[in-house]
C-alpha cells in the first residue's frame, strides 16, 4: 500500500491505484461493515462465490472478513467514462477454510465503480473470478 488510509473516512478518489489501496485496507481490516461501506446499497458482489446484493451481500462480506483473510492486488487496467469506472486487478487471496486449513486463491477481479451525487466513488459491481485455488501446507 502506498497511501495512508483512514478507515473511518474512506475515499476511493479518481486514482485507480488509490482506489485499490483503499479497497485493500478496508478488506484486510477484517471489519466487514467498513469494507461494505465501499458499496452502493444495490451493488452486486460475487465475493462469496455467487452474486449477492443488499443485506445478503453485507452478511456474506461480514462473515468472510471475520475469518481475517489476507488480500493483495495489482491494478492491471482502468477505464473511466464520466461517472463510471471499470477497474481490472489481479488478486492473491489467502483464506481460512472451515476445517482451519489455509487456501490460496489467485484470480482476476472486474470492478465497476460509480461516482455518486456527492462526488464520491462507490462500488457497483465486484466480480472476482478465481484462476487457481490451492491448499497451503503449513
């Protein structure tokens, strides 16, 4: 991470690298409510493995982040047209499975952000897709 992130006052800004830093800080905080604050109420996320929105999305995010996963990602491409932005990242996610074992998931994520009337960017679509999944021995 290159930017100092205030988790109580998240701002995705117009810079996709800062957006990525904010997203990572919120995710890696383990605080689902903070991470979920980056989404519109009607945003769709398949972070849980299937597309969820509203309260179901929030519940899945809170449950996942409570397990303290670790995420890194790198912006591969970004495109902005007016108040809509498409961000593509490569990600590396380490999670704890239900049996306590660790798993590493590598993949690509396609995010669509929109700028609200208040000028702030928020997530409208969060679509991570795994390219590989492997158990971590340790």
